[in-house]
C-alpha cells in the first residue's frame, strides 16, 4: 500500500468486519458476500519481482514520476493496493563483467534512495513483521532480492554483506550459469562450463549460508538439475520469485508439474513448503505468443546486433535503452494474450501444487511491457483478484495467492535461520574467504 488514501483509511477500520462476514459466509442467514474489490483491498498484496531499479539508476526514474512506459510507480502501486514489492537487484553479467559487486551496490543504493525520497509512502523493511507493520501504517513495504548468484562474486562474505544491507532473496542464477550453479538459460550450451550435479560444493555452501542467514533461496532461472539439487539440500522452503508453469507454456525457465509439487513438498521436516510466484511475461504464459516471438527472433537479434556493432564502431557504450525500445517494438507486433492466460497459470499451480503454494511475481519493468491484455501496470492487480473469484476462488484463497503464501514462507525461512544460528556450526566461515571455487 502506498499512501494514506481515504478508501484505505476506511478499509483499515473495516477489515475485522469483513473477516467476520467471511467467516459466516456459509451461514444460511448470511447474505453478505465480499466483492472482488473488497477482497483485493483487504489483502496484503506482495509482488516478488520488479526490475525497476534499472530505471532508478540508468534513467534516473523516480517512483513519484508518471510511468513513462514502465509498470510500477507510486500511483499505480496505490491503485493496485500493492502492499509490498521485492525490487530486483539484477546485474547484467555481460555489461558489468568484473564489476558485479559495484553494480549490485549501486542498485541497492538506488532502492534505498527511493525510500528516502518518499518516506511518507514507502518503508524499507527486511522482515515479515516489517511488511505487516508498513502495511498497517499504510505504506508500501520495500524489499530487495538479488537476481543472479554472480552478484556475490564467489564470495560468502559478500553474500553476508548483501544480507546485512537488506537483501532477502537471491536467485541462484540468472540466465547465466556462474560456476557453482547452472542456469536454464545456457544449460544446453556446450561452450559454457557447467557443474556435475547442479551445485558445486561452494554452491551448497551458498545455499546453506542463505538458510543460516534467513535469505530466501530463489530457484527462478536455474536449470532443472540445479533446482532438484537445491531442494535436496536446502534446510528451508524455497521460492520461485517469478516463474510460471511449463505445462501451459513450454519455456525452459518455467516449472514442470513435478517441480511445482516438489516446491510444495520440500523445506525440512516441519515445513509447510515453498511458493511459486507466477511471472506475468506473455512469453512465459502463452504458447501462441511464445511461438510468434520465436519466429521474430532472428530478425530481432539481427537488429539488436546492428545497434551493438554501431555503438562499438563509434566507441560508445551499448545503448541498452534503445535495445529495450527495439525489443518492445517487436513485442508489439504480436497480439497480446488475454488476461485469462495469467489466471490459467495461477489456477494450474494451485491445482498441481496446492493453493498454499502460489503467488505473484510480476517481473514488471523487466519484460519490455509484454504483458497480457488488461495488465498495463500495478494499478491493474485488482483484475487478478476479480478473475480468480470469477473462477470460484474464495476470499481467503485470494488473500493467500496475493501475498499470504509468500509471507508464510518468508516467516518460515527466518525461523529456520534462527534454528541454524543456534546450532552454531562454523562450517562456512572456516572455509571462507580464502578457499576460492574452482573455475
Ligand atoms: Zn528474471
């Protein structure tokens, strides 16, 4: 939630009454049914992936600005009743080779600068309780997740410092394998070195240390083998911060039904299981869209390469904003899939893994605006609740999907961390930072 808005003020008072009404829904005398709008406003909506920090740094975009082609700002967050956003700290591995940590820190700083500029509407938090407190104060909770394990530069001490700065999840890889974990993005590329079993010994240490710190282990983007290896060794439930279902759209980065079930089952002996947060990118939702995009790919890649070559010839930096514009133009040539495809993925994961194991990870500002019809920004999030209720999802289920499930997993991850810290095993610190991984 992003501001002390009148309707929210009313909601704040009205919530107990709504919850009460919900409890008595089955009572024959009860006529009170919550509207989708009321259900959405009563939910603590948590989105686990937005790439807006690239805009903060590269475009000097401010969350108070109009959207200007993006999908997330203060106004859209308020309209969409967005209660918490995990901003993605993503470092382009090609562009920032040799400077991963530096770029990571700049992106982290950019998120904190936004909070500093909008203290009345944003609250930087790093715990589940912090999310809830910010929500009660009618501010949007701001969190961070690192996208791509290359950001730690093979250093557990760096990982620990990112945690200290507030980073609360990390995808083990982005589309690039990093030497200790493999990515679905290059797993079939024989020229890229891969691990034998999905994670090296160092990779296992990273997962253990994330468990010990209380940083959520995010398996979005990893190869299937890395996924299963991670689940086997993680002491806490895992999340997929922005991944959809492979059964409905055959992208290597989407999750098979078996993987969906595994996320729900794993996490330790007393775990309630992890959560898969559905990615809104049309190319991960709709097979038709994906096929059409694939057909355009050769032509698009050629145009992108031409831009890069030109910059190189002129001794200028690669114009990523122009490349993004170009990709957007290509995307616009393909008809947008209907909103129902997004709901299909949520529905599918709820049926396969369980309604306690699905949520939303929009990928706003990271997918060149290629979103299903009707979803143009965070302001359109209520349409998801409306569509879920039209399919028979209860108010309670909607609240779980919109954020409750993620909050449960986050809580469990932090609880596991407390237990591991009490074990006081110095295993990781003994090995680091002097033992570098084999390259
Ligand atoms: Zn991603």
